[in-house]
C-alpha cells in the first residue's frame, strides 16, 4: 500500500519526467548554427554588451539611471539604432543559447541515467 507521501513523490517524478521529455522534444526542433551564424550572433551579443557596459558607466557617472536619450548620445547612436542593436543582441543571445542546448541534447541522451524512464 502506498502512502500519501509516496504517491506525492511518484507524481513529482512523473511530472519531472514529462517536463524533461517535452524539453528534449522541443529542443530537437532548434537548428544548429553554422560557423557564419555563430560569428554573426557573437558579434551582435558583443555589441549589445558594449552598449550595456557604457550604460552602466554612464549610470555611475550620473549617479542615476540614464535616459535612453542620454545613453544613445553617450554611445553616438540614434535612439532607434540603440534600440535595434539591443533587440538584435538579445535575439542573438537567445538563438545561441537554444542552439547550444540543441547541440548538447544528443550528449544528454547518450549519457542519461539508467533510472530515467524515457
């Protein structure tokens, strides 16, 4: 006879197994990046990081958060260009993270614990 605690543990284990299985299915749909894509995305992330560091330095100088206008002026960009570079950098970062996870999935599957039920 199972106790409520045992049933609860089994339920959590089943949920965790379903979540991992769902994650592995979803990440399989993410294409790996070509060398050119990796370079392009890494440059976009690097540009975003440089702008973010400039914002941090400006905030320290001003002793407050700078406005977008002040930030754009500091980095010699139009506000719209600053926004575009930041958005592209975030998207590039996300694509690189997803592709990295997709690349690692076959490794995860080949080394998974014998206790996993999928």
